[in-house]
C-alpha cells in the first residue's frame, strides 16, 4: 500500500514539473570591444549556394496586427521626430539621423534599412546551415537595436555586403560604434569571422579603448 501511494505521489510530481520549471533567460553580456572581438569564432567563409531569397524579409514585423512590416517598424522606432503613420502603414513626415554618414534625412523613402551584418555575410559566416525560420528571424531582427539600422540609401549601397575589412562608414568618428555593433550582431547570432575581418576589427579596436559591446544571444 505504501509503495502504491509513493508511486502515485511521484507520478503527480512529474506531471506538474513542466509547469513549474521555466526556461533560463539568455543573459545580456557587456564586454570591452577587444574582449568581444576575442570571443568571435574564426573560420573560413564560403558564399557557395547563397541566395538572398533564402532570408525572407521584410515580414509582418514584431506586431503583425499593426499593418507595418519590419522595415516600417524600424523607421518608426529610429525616427528622431516620429512620422505620421497612415493607412497601410504609409509614413509621412518624420526626421532621421543616418549615423554612417552623419546626415539628417526628412523622407522615409530616402532611407534604406541596413542589416548590420549583411545577409550574404551572415550566410558566409554560418547562416548557410540555419533553418529558413532562423534566417527569417535574422533578416527581421527587431530584438536588438543594432541589428537593423535606418541609414541613407547611398551609404547602405556603398557598404553592400562588405565586412569591415573592406568597408567602414564614411564618417570616421563613428567607426568605434559601428565595429562594436558589428561584433555584437555576430555574437548575438553566433556567427564567425574570417582572418581579414578579424584583423580589421582589431585595428579599429586599438583606437577605441573605452568602447564596449552589449549583446543578448538570439533565441
């Protein structure tokens, strides 16, 4: 009889266990820029098989019910003076600061939404092995402010899919911030860097002794 009761209690405890055990939250990390660069895995990059369409964007965004896609949500979030949001999320007015080239912009149509880590670069650095769902999450990542950046179309297209070994923002005074956000994005998504990229990151970091990198690993 006692054994039967104990078995019943054990079964009851197991039945409620999933309701009482929570998944640990991903910890936010803050490191010096040099330490953060050191955390990046180094690997040879390969663009074999890359197709931009493998990264679905822009999707319905963080709030599918608001009628705004991810691009529009980033524009609204990053506006210095908010635009008017009309039917079908049409944006009028507003003011933005394109930090890459330090330019004020007064029209949403003059802005691109830059993927801090370009989609091709992400593919080269590990995203080729991801599921389509994870690539979509990367391409529409509004969970970290640095992942998607509203900047002038000119600066975004100048950058294209280049990493910091080949391109840095034209405004030299923002290089510390840019490299910190680049490294934070790669750490957030567990992406690698190649040797040339690492050398360029370290070179910039040498001039940024007070720069930190804060990131939270993507789910």
